[in-house]
């Protein structure tokens, strides 16, 4: 059960990473940003991106906070999930 939950959480992180990537690339196309699909993605991703924007403000019209958001999603969060799940592994099970 523990392995199943860990894999499910890791898959959710991967899917969210793809959604974040679509959000970033979509923001480069003004006609795409007015679609319902993009607005739906924006509602999902914007709160997460806002966390990083509070620490890394845009510089020269570029938003580098999204890079930090990707780093956390791709490298830090999976390690946290794996370490926390390893705390619940029962010895001898």
C-alpha cells in the first residue's frame, strides 16, 4: 500500500509539472491565454507559481520564479515524498 501511494504521489507531481509547462508555454501566446482551457490551467497553477514570485520577482520582463517552481517539482518534492514514505515502511513486511 505504501509503495502504491508513493507512486501515485510521484505521478501526480509529474502531471502537475506538465501542466506547469503548458501554462508557461501558453503564456507566450496571447490568443491562447484567453481560452477556457488556459484559464482552467491558470486556476490550478497560479497559486503555486505565486509562492515563488513572492521570493523571486520578475526581472526585465522575465519571470524566473517558474524555474524555481520547476526545480522544486522535479527534484525536491519527489525526494521529500520518497523520504516521508520510507518512514512508514515496516521492517520485515
